[in-house]
């Protein structure tokens, strides 16, 4: 076989030197070797496989481009939704802070002070003669009604906040519960729980005899009924 190690082994040093200097012949020997032919077949198979993959990829290119465009649109929509959600969340936090009970209480107190100050200014204008009585009365009544309304609302809101703070505080736990007290009527016999009998204010004389209680009265129970004798 051309290019086999056994054939090169039988050549002399001069022949090998001549072979190395003969490049066309050396190239022909390399091309005719089995290893080179196997590598050539593998190369052709790889080229064919790469060509088929490239052709398939080119066929899928429009689908890939459409998917990329759709993904870019989805990312843009997601970004807009995230920005909108962040904006709404910020406005919600601002609204919750603005309309919290404490802020509402401060607003009511400020309105109350403003209404009272306006009433004082109207009173001063009336006393100084800068405002007539006919114009003073309706404006003063409206201001006092508004001040009374704001004061009532502020007091109710303060009471609500105090109740909420009291309910939020944990109840104190005692080390030992106090002993329970039982009513005397549950322990003492009947009649003893009512206390000792009342002492009469005036006692009867010593020589007087007690009047026997009537039968059937609360002081004397009914006795046995007498038997009737036959006639």
C-alpha cells in the first residue's frame, strides 16, 4: 500500500531523502493513504451535515424574527404595565397618608381654628362698625355652625383614635388570678344567708301569754284532720 510504514522501512536513507525532496510524489502518497481518505470522508460528512443544518436554520429564520418581534412587544407592554403599577402604588400610598385618621384630625383642627378666627374677625368688624348687622348675622351663623361641626367631628375622631390605641395595647397579665368570691346565699343554708331576725322595737309584758297562731297560718302548719266517727 502506498504510504504504509512497512514500505518506508525498506527504503534506504538516500531514497527517503529523495522522497522528502519530491513534494508531488509525497503529496500523492499522503492522499492515497487510508487515514487521509477516512478523514476526507468525515470532512465531507460534516460539510453535508452543516449544510443541512444551515438550510434548516434559514428556513426557520422568518419564524425566529417574528418571535423576536413579538417578544420585544411583550417586553414593552410589560415595562408599561410595571411603570403604571408603580405610579398607581405611589399615588395609593400618598392618598393613604393624606387621608389617614391622624391627617384628617389635623385637617379638622385647622378648619376649626380657621372658622373661629373668621368669627372673631367678623365680630371685630361689627364692633368697629365696618360691617352692618344684617350682613354680620348670616355670615356669623354660618361660621359658628361650621366651627361646631368641625369641633364635633374632631372630638369623635379623637375618641375613635383613643379607642383604637387602647384596643391595640396588650392586656396586662397578672401573675395569679384573685380568689373568686362566692355569694353567701350559695354557701349558707336557707334563711341564714338573709341575716339574723329583726329584733322587735317593743317587747310584750312578762305576764302576757302568747297568742297561739291560727292553724293554716304561716307560723303554724296544718295539723292532721280528725277522723269522723260513724253515726
